[in-house]
C-alpha cells in the first residue's frame, strides 16, 4: 500500500533508500505565508547527522538539504514543499555480504517476506537514513508551532542503566548524548565505551515536553492526540514502548493518586494542580505541558558473533561489520521531536474547524 | 474534523453517546462472502457488558445488536454493514449535576475547550459506551481472521499490585477479571474490594497475543504494523502506555540480549529462537507470535472527595456518585482484542497488493 | 474497499440497501454549535420522496428520519451525527424474479462480477434508495452553508427534448418536475406521458447554481473544487455527463470568446464581466456564481420488452414489472443539491487552514 | 490542505512550480517486482514535451527524468518511487509583468484570494508544467496495466469546429495533433493557423478508450470507477466537461435506446450488444471497452488585447506575451492517458480485497 505519508492536513510524504540517489520529503498542506529558508531545515538535519562524536558512525554525510518547490521570496506559498538530500557517502561494497542472510533485529527477513526481494544496500528503505525526510518535514512543522508560541524540548532520558537525575535545559546541547544532566551524560558515556569494547550496543529512552500548547487539540475517538503521537513514535524504527504522563505506572496507581485536580490560576484561567495525565484528557490537549517517553531498542547491528540463517535456510554465524552507532538514542532525539511537531501542527490545523464560531472568524461575509 | 473512522480498507465508523438514542458502527470494506450473523457480534458485546459481577457497574444494559445492512442470506455482501445497539438504561438525572463542573481525570474540561459546550449526560461521546461500536466492528474483523486461522488471546495481565504468575488460557473466562491465573484473580479481587471500601479505584494492564499471523503484514515507514496497533490502543480511553515485545525494558537491554536469532525449523521454514521483538521487525510481522501490552489508568470516577473547579472557575469539592466500575481493565479486555482484530484485518487486506505475483493470482487474463 | 464515505473534514458515511432494515448515514466532522433538528433534514428527504405525482413510483415510503446521535439541546456537538430512515415499504416478492437474470442498464451483472453474488431485492445497494443517506447528510451541510449566506438552487434543465427557456425560481417548487419554467414543465409532462404509454423512459439534465460562495475554495491540483464536484456528481447513479460553466461547448470556443474579463465593481471589489468559467478558475472558486450541469440517463427499468441473459448465460426476453419512475431527474434534483452542499461545506472547512493569517485568527495566544 | 496526492493504494504526490528548481512526483504503493527503467517514463514525458511542432510553445525543455528511489536492479521494490525533472528553461523575466495583474482565464486571482500572494513566475503551481508529475506517475501505472493486458488509447477527438470522422490508431502518432484521422488533422491544422494569425486560441476534445479491463473494478457508491475518472479529468487544468459512453446526450435518450442488452458470446462469456454505458454499470466496470471524453478550454494566454484589472483594482488592457501554445489539447492527450492509468491501477489493486475467495488465493495457510 501507499504507506509513506503522514498527517491529514499538514502531510508529509517521504521517500528514499540508504544507498539510492537521495532521501526526500514532500510537505503538503503547509499554510501560505510562513517564513522559511533552507537554514531552518538544515539546523534540524544537523542534529541527526552522523559522525559528530565517537558514539556515532564515522560516516561523513553532508546531508545538505535543497528546497525544490513551495517557497517563493522567503515564504511558503501553500503549495507542496519538496526537499531533497542527496546521498553522498555510499559504499555499496560494505553491504554486499548482507544480501545473502538475515540480520537479527533487522527488517531483512520481513522485507523479503513482504516484497519477495529487497534493496539490501545499507538496509534500503528500513535504514535510519529514512528519518531524514521526517526531520526535514518536522523542521517546517516546528517553525509553524514556534510562530504560535509552542515549543518542544526533547532529550535523552536514559541510556542503558543510566537515567538523568536533574534537568538543565541548556545542558542538552552541551553533550553529544543530548542529556539534560551532565553527570548522567558522563556515566552514560562510560557505559557506551564499555558496550563498544564488548562489540555490543545499548538501548535508552527519550522524553519530550511540549510547552504552550492550547487546550482543545485532538479528537475524541480514533484521532485522539495521544493516539496520533503513539503512532508517530512507533513509526520510528527501534521504538518498542510509548507512554504518556505517568505511562505504564498507572497500572499500579489508584484513582485518588492518578487524578489531577482542576484549579483556578491567579489570572482566572483553569489549570491542573498535577499532571499525571501528561497534558491530554479524553484524547484532547488540556492546556498543561504535554509529556511523553519512548523506549528505543539497542542498535541491532553489532560486531559480536550472532547466530542467524541465510536465504537458503542454512544456520550460520555472523559478525556485522561496517560503521554502526553503538546507540540509536542521541540521533533519534531530533526524530522524536520532528514527529511530535508534525502531529501537533496537523492537530492545530484540524482543530480550526471544530466550532461554528471559529468558522465565522474566517468567513466574514458582510 | 471527522475523527470517528478507523482503518483504510477494512474501515469502521462509530457514533453514539452514552445517553443518546443508541450506539452504532458502520463496517465498510469487509469482503463479500464472509458468514455472519448477529450472534457472532453479540458474543463479543456480551464480554464488555456491565453488571456481570460486583466489580462492574450494576447498570442493566441489554446491549442487543441489530444488523441493519450489508448481510444477505447469512453472508456479507461487500457493502457497508451497519450495526445498531439501542441505549435502554438511561437515567439522565444521575448525571445532571456534573454539567456544572469538571471531573478530574475526565474529558469534561477538554470537550468544553474544544467544542464550547458538551453533552454532559454520562460523559456523552467520551463515555466507555463509545467502545460498543468498536467491539461490534471488531467481532466481524475477528471472524474474518479466524477463517484464515489467526486467533487472538487477550487477558488481564495485572491489577494494581497483582500480576499474573502463571498462564492457563481456559482460566481467562472462568473469573470475572479475565485473568489467566486463578490465584492472581483471587488476590486482585481482594485488592479491588479494598479499593471499593476506600471509595477508590485501580489501574491495570492488558496483554494480547496473536497466533497464526503470516509474515509480511504492515508497511515499512508510517504504516508500520506496530504503529497502527499503538494508535489503536491509545485510541481507547484510559490507555496511558503501550509496549510491544520487551517494550519499555529494551531501554536497558543490549543488542546481544535483545536481538532474536533466526533459526531453521524442522519443516524447513525460518523462525526466531526468541521473541524479544514481539513479532514485528521493521514494522512488518515476522511470523512469530504478536505480543503487546497496554496500561490502563484507574477509573477516574471515584466516590472519595476530590478538589476541582466548576464552569465559573470556583474551586469546589466533589464526590462522584452513580454507577461506576472500580476498575476499567476487565471490560476493556475485549475492546483491546477488537481493536487488534481491526488493525490486523486491515493489514491483511492491504498487504494483498504488495507484490506483482499477488496481483497475477487474482487477475488471470488468459 | 471502504467506498461508502465522502469528504475529508466534513465527511459522510452511508449504508443501507433497498430492502434491508433501513438506510442511514453518519455525518462526521460537522462543527459544534450548528442549530439542527429532524425537520431540517426531513424537509430535504421529502423532496426526494416517491409517490408525490404520477411520474414517480407509487410506492408509499414515509422515509421518516431519526437523529440517533450528535445533537444535544438543539445544537450539533461536534461528534458524529447518525441518521436512520427505516425501510417500511418492502415487497420482496416483487423482485424475486430479477435474482436470476441481468437487467440491462442496471448493476446486477457488475455486482455479481465484483462480489460473486448480490442482494437482488430492489437493486440492493445500487437502488436509488441509497441516495437517502446523501440527502440526509446534505441537508446538514446545506444548513451550515446557509448560516454563512451560501445558497444553492437546483432544478430540472431539460427532460428528453424539452429544455427550459425561462427561469423563475419560485416556479421550481410549483411543478412536480422541479422545472423553473411552467411552460417547459407542461411540455415535459406531455412527453413523459407518451414515454409511459410506450412503456419507455426518459433522460434529462439538472442544473445547479450556487450564490454567495467566497473566492478561494478548492485546491490547485487534485483537490480542485470542480474535480470534487465532478466526482460527487458521477457518484450519483445514472449520471453520464458533467459540465461546469460553458462545459462541453468550450471545445469549439476560442480564447477570446471563452475568457472572462476581470472588472472592478462599484464597491471596489473585483469580479468578472462574464462567467464562462462557471465560477472556478484553476480549481479554486472565483467569487462568481458556481454553475454546472449533469446529464441523467433514462430509467433503465422499463416495461417494454428487452433482450438479456440470465445467470446461466441463456439469452432471454424480459419485461420489467414493478413500481418504477419513468424519469429519474425530478427526484435526483435534491440529490444533486445535497452532494453539492457536501462538497462545498468540506471545501469551506479545508480552506480555513490555507493561510497563516487565518491560523492567527483562531489561535490568539497573548 | 494537502491536495497534491491522488489515489488510495496506488498513490502519487506531485510537487513543483513552473519556474522553481524542478517538478516531481512520489509514486507510493506500486507493487514490488514490476520491471521499470527511466526510459519507460521518459517515453511518456516526451509525448507532452513542448517545442515539437509549430502549435506548441517553442520553449526548449529537456524534461529528463531521474529515478531517485524505489527501483533496485531494474525492478520496483514496493517502496516509494521518487521521480525528478529539473526545470532548465526558466526565463523569469518573461513573466515579471504578470505579477501585477490578473490574467483572464488563469488562476492568478484565485491564488491571491486563497493564499494572499502567489508565485507568479509562469503560473507557478497552476502552470501546465505541473502535469509532468502526473505523466511520470501515470507511465508507471500504465506499465503495470500493460503487464495485465490492459491498454489505453487516447487521442484528439476534435479541435475547434473540426471533429474526426474516421479512426486509424496508427495515425494518432503520425500527426502532431494526435488525431486518428489524417484528414481531420489537416483541417484542424489550418484552423489553428488561422487562430494564431488572429492572436487567438482554440479548445477541443480528447477521447480515451481502454481495452482489456476486467469486470468488477470500482465500488458501488462514492468510489464509482466513473466518479474517480471524472475527478481525475477535472483535476487537469482547462477541463470543463466530462462524459462517459453516450455522455450528455443520454439526456435526450430513452430507456429503450440507451439500455445495452446483455448477450452471450461464442466462448460462453457474457457481454453487451452495444456500449451506450461506456463500459461502466453502477460505478463498476462491466468488461466492455471503457469510453469517455473530456472538453478542454482554449488556451487562456492569448496575444490579442483583453480587459482585466490589476492588483490595485484598476481596469487595464493587456496583451499576453511569451511562449504559449495556441491549443492545449495535443499536449494534454498524454495527461488524460496518465490520469486514466492511475485511476485504473488503483481500482485494480483495491478490487483485490472485495471477496473472501480472493483473500484465500493470497493467504494459503495449510
């Protein structure tokens, strides 16, 4: 099926394989009149670029974005914005061996089961490079949100056994692991060094906090805001868990401990005294901070010996060579942020049509 | 927006409020030629019916389903199947009080924020009764899956502090909590009695295991099978966490411990020696059992005193009266199963078009 | 596939067969706060009701609509509006014969080809009764448009060889053929009498004019306003042609004769001196009247002898008995109007998100 | 809104403006295993290329297509196919003047009304160059259809007052007007010369005939095959009328003259003795030839003097300079064919899921 589009009104369509000509995205439905230049997008892409530290694959990829359409004289025109990133660091020989067998934890086997064959070079469409399109599109959504005063903070919450114990927003960009806690970042770094020595890899968690979101976004039944966030997060390869607010731990909570009391703020507005709900009630944003977490599995490509089978069904032992990150989490931080921005931009636009009084604000026929 | 439809090819559209004339669903895209009668659907609805034990609201609701269209001489015709359940146990006076204030943990406030006002009777569209449409539609999807040899087991994994420690499939239907472990069911029952005495409520977890699913379902990027399951689960009110396979715990795993080795079975087919992945790789089913869990928050309607504000913004104290389950989990088990069936039926149909050899099997032009 | 939904934001899903339990529609995405009662919808349904004159089947169908959800205290709530019309005039024996053969001009053969069998009673899902759901949904869309000052006039333009030569809006509802020209209505009536004597039937054309539509509705490429109108019209059974503005005759026009000059009105606004375009330029409404026509084929059910084959492939001669209109056009007038209202309501809502300045009007974050 | 995608399962998303960096399309949902190379697509693009005769703009555009993704070792992989055509013949100065006024018959005014401003260079997104994406995508759909034995013939039926009076399939590609009648082509050529002398332009009609289409494609209600064809045709700029089979003329036909009798062929299969219906009954293909026509308005850009207003609302006189075709029809022939192929490929894939016996053919679980 056609499974490469995301969103209803603010919609992206991504394309591209790891070792094809390039990776790209078409952003359709962005309102006209948003200021936009390549640097807005490049700044996001740079956050997922490899080779920035020793925990990231040493491949040199420029990942320079080109805006091909939809922007005129510095503003979006309301027509589709096509973005292209050429692949420039393809070493197809690195990957020729994996054409013959199924790497554990990868999509090699399932692609063959689905399509009958696969573009095996660097994982093809299931490569992490696929996320370039999401990040490029998400950068535009984030720009729109920012113009409305909505900001997203995304960071590494834990790596293997190391969880942050303090939060310093500025620190997020001071360490290569995007942790808001310098001490935790140091410990996590030590842990990752150990993983690499053991030819192994590590999982981790990413947390995301959105500020400035108005109440009313999301729809009551299937298009709940949290449902679309959950889909967005699980659409990112390697995500195995998603929780909002108190998340999985609500299972052992009680109504008294889990309910958030409504209160009146000094300015007369209504708020909640706590935020166990994570900013969503009944699938609709409640005006509190939106808070959620995802769990990312360890990089499946490891140099340690593993058992698997080849396409002939013979059991073999393999050691995966090549340039692989020992952890996916730090580079996935901006992917989580981008998908979040896409969900929120779409929900903002969709909510405009929820009430007759909104409609009268736009169509003023006197 | 139009947010009451779910699915692409096998699609349901639900409607109805707690205290309106009824609840219903239109199932569109069900293939022609599936045997179907009202009893197939009623059996599913009976599993979510209230009043079956002391942990469930004593409301008497018949919830009898009527097939209004789409079935002829005992078989689906390929045209939309409309199902109707009349509301018969409406006591609107029970709910009149809540029109004036915002119940903690409920969608009262967010509905007002979104729509400007709300049908406050029994929660209106955000009532648990909304799930009747999902279950009625899911029963049809499950029938289709069963005809293809695909079966779904869903059960209560934990209630408050009590988690199952053994698994007996038959036991699931022997206790009112739908737990596959009689001992755990006894302990959970004691715990719920205690919650009720304290005018409190409890959360819990539901687990779902699917057997017989072929490899190849789901699409690589945004329409990953796990992404659609995540959306389906979070579209159920009260769900706050979702995990597939090892779930959130992958964050502290390593590549060596988390990867599943491929092996060759005696019949020559390829399988995995473990199932940390929960049956999905790269968003596509891998032929193993599909395994996932959801966390359900405690019933927000509790009789204990709570603080909140009314529509005028005054802070007040409330005690929610009326007929409320002290736990949502047991009645949500069949909702989880129904949403799972809907996701899988849609994925099965969508995957038919993935390969040219499939197409030649259907269109044989000699 | 799931083919019974229409619209993106303002969406209807229809269901029901001629001789099933009933016909219905779910209207999803209607903004909250629109005044609505059953009479608003019934008034539209009455316009398509049969048995109102001698050119319409003498079946007595009450076609009384029930609102099952989505309206509270006289206003739409923003949640799905479910409408039900019970079938009450089913004489299944009338139709038993047609189960064995393929009626010319009907969908009997194609339903069998597609689904393997069919609900043959009264045409099943391909019956004209299917349009009840469209009209019920369209009545709500028309109510929304009217609140914004947008009105739709739909009428019979021609019947067989008789075309209107004058236009009197009030006359439309004075004659049973919905013609705005009393003289033409008289001639058409004579022609239809003659058709009936000859056991034959007639085709005709319907014209639709929309006033008060703002410029800017529709999108430049695939979601052109005229493209969606064309789809809407061709989704009505029996429509074989659609033209907007000068329509098919543009083929023999020149640029000089077909272009509409822009002019400045006294109030300073911009308009067009002519309207060959029919109110749409580049797929987007231009602020002029929207004008289009559809051609409706003659009723295929005729009492005259016809050749066809039965399901065994034997060639036979048939004469179709039962209660059939000698012309579809008059009853289709309100169907055309309803589908038009649905397209326009959706386009109005979708256009709200086209510009950043619109978005700032809704989300005012001080 | 996001209006640049077309199709449900076999879906294209187009992007690009006349004077931006390029034009492109993402084809998503194409089944894996279809042989495909750039030449397959280039052959279609060459049919719409300008500068091939004196009735086509003398701009030199190479319109060379590059496949950026989705094809591996000469076969489609099932993942999105991204196609790029760079714009190489941009003379922005040609168009600077039109930024200040509204050209009659063009979308200048409606774009401003919708978006607040526009990319005025060469018509921006409303340029005929937008169709490059459709043709590139349609070429892939046509390749898929051809592998199943389905072929499409599209040709110019009339230009101004000249209509073909004979049909010779080979002649279509022998004259620059794509007419299947050499005599008519000669007359039409004379007529166009006269139009050009008068600084005027001409409209015309395109006819399309599809052979080899199986019965059963399309869905009964809103997704009728003819409804999707109508939308596809009206999504092409300049189309003002669409008719299938006998089209608009059914309005003056009778049931006896318009019904097609079913007959039995010598091989035992069922067919129709005539084809007034144009190959579709009840929205579903009936196994006959699919036959339809579109009317294309005259090129609105003409050198003759025209009245219009500028953005300040002043009435002015203009003469449109630059390189413009005196007729759109010949270059639109391949656009009509491409959109047809897209509709049919999607309908073919969607119909695979219509029956349980189809499903059992794909999922054979023994």
